[in-house]
């Protein structure tokens, strides 16, 4: 309570200063640098999130699924499957999928652009200064980057990419588009339509948001050939887990013998066709009595 009152006093007296981050590395499976704020700063992040989320979430499109109440990866892949089925007329026609990814997404978010977007919705000068303090507390290069690990970073990323979502839906008027964080897909019956879309998307991201498409993660393929999206390979009548994910899962279970870990993986596998893998996991540990 003493610490909370101290934080309140610093905020009320306009003397709050964000402290340095503690940095550590994880492999999940890519190597990522996580930046952990102090307890007091995390308390403030939570308070800011609770104020901003109800204000901005109604402005997001329905097909934005990352870090939102009632959304998530499972809802995203179900929506992807449903849209693909609709376009292909229950697999009687060819459905094309353009999949894209932002290169170094969190590290590339421009502070000035983000603040300008936030300021359009927020008139309170004290709140504006507080958001500026939080955003400027971290940078990869001058004026760029959000820390992986902040609760506010997840919300700020959605607010930032909502500019692109709105462009796709209201200016391009492209109906079949789904986004989760910096992964997004466009679905169409017409391959040429998706090919012509790509330079327009690239131009908007660069011009308006200072973001770049990852050149090695742009894929244009038919739904029937299998589309890798959010950890699963999707086909017209089923979806299977990525091979690399399977290997990592089994490797993790070979050293982590907790029942909670096994049940967590079994829960994940319910969302796809993975009966053999489920059986392997069930048999990987002795039964719990």
C-alpha cells in the first residue's frame, strides 16, 4: 500500500518517471529480447490499459484477433477456415490466400506516429504526457520501438495496426481480410486481385506507418495446397500442427514432466486434427492418480 500511495503521489504531483527495464532472452522458438518493467511501472501500465482498452476496442475491426477480449488465436483460425470455405463454395472453387508478415514489427513502431494516433482520441493533456512518458521509456533506435513484455505494447500495437485495418476495409473495400498482431491474410477467388493488392499494401505500410513487409514471409497459394497461419497448416477439410511445433512440443515434454504441461498441450491439439500426437502425449507420461 505504501508503494501504491507513493506511485499515486508521483502521478498527482507530475513527478512520475519511468524506470529502466530488466532485459532477458527467451527462445520460443525464435530468440526474443523481453523487457520487463519494474512492479510500479507495470501497475501503471495496467491502469492505463484499463482506461484505454474500452475506448479503442470498439474502433477495431471484427477480424482483428490479437490481445482482445473474446478473440485470440483459436477464434482467428476458425474465422480463417470459415472464410476460406465461403470463398471456395465448400471446396468446389479455388480459394487463393495472400499471407504477409511485418518485419521486426515491435521494433519498427514509430513513436511519433503512434502518439499522433492516440492524440486523435485523447484530449486530456495530462494523459497525453503520461502516454508520451511510457512510449519514450524504450527505443530500439531513436524514436522507434515498443518493448516486448509491456501490457501497453500489445494495445498500442493494435491501435497502430488499426490504421492499416481501416485502410483495407474502408478504402480498399477488401472484405476477406484477417489479422492477428503482425500476421495477416487476404483471401480471394482471384489470384490477380491479390497480386495487384501487394504493392498497394506495401506502399501504405511504408508511407503511413513506416513498416516493412518481411520479404521472406510473403506467400500466395491456394487454400487446398495448405496455408501456414498461426501455428497450423490449414487445408479444406482439416488442419494440422506445424512439424517444427510438434517437435518442440515433444522435446519440451521430454524434460517437463508436469501434468499441467501435458494438459495444456492436449487442450491446444483439440483445435486441429492431431489424434496421433494426442495419443503420443497421453502416453509420454505415467498416468496421474
